[in-house]
C-alpha cells in the first residue's frame, strides 16, 4: 500500500508482483523445499503463471462467470500447477 503513495497503480502493481516473486523464491528455497533452486526457471514460471492467469481468468469470465468466481476457479488450478512445477523441476 505504501508503494501506491509513490507510484501510479500500474507501476505499484508491477513492483508488488516483483517483490512477491522474489520473496516467494526465498521462502520456497529456505522453508518449503529446503533446497537450492533454479532462479532462471523460477522467473520463467512466474512470468508464465502471470500470463496464464490473465488468459484463464478472462476466458472463464467470457464463459459467463463473474470475475470473483473466475478467480476462485483459476487460482487453485494455477497454485497446484506452480507447486508441482517447483517441486519437480525448480527445487528438484
């Protein structure tokens, strides 16, 4: 929220996502998987997940679901995909 006082919404959201990705990598490296990971692969996963999330939510909304329902449908699928990818590839 502090970022919003300094930057416009779009830039604030982007910076927030970057910080979230960085902290997520560290958290998964030291707490969840407790293994050295592949940072480049993690960055690719994060970018791919952002794009896929946007596409899937938009597609679910076009099927007639509300935006809230679309998020409730898509996020658990992407979380499962992300965890599995991290476990089998990034923090193998």
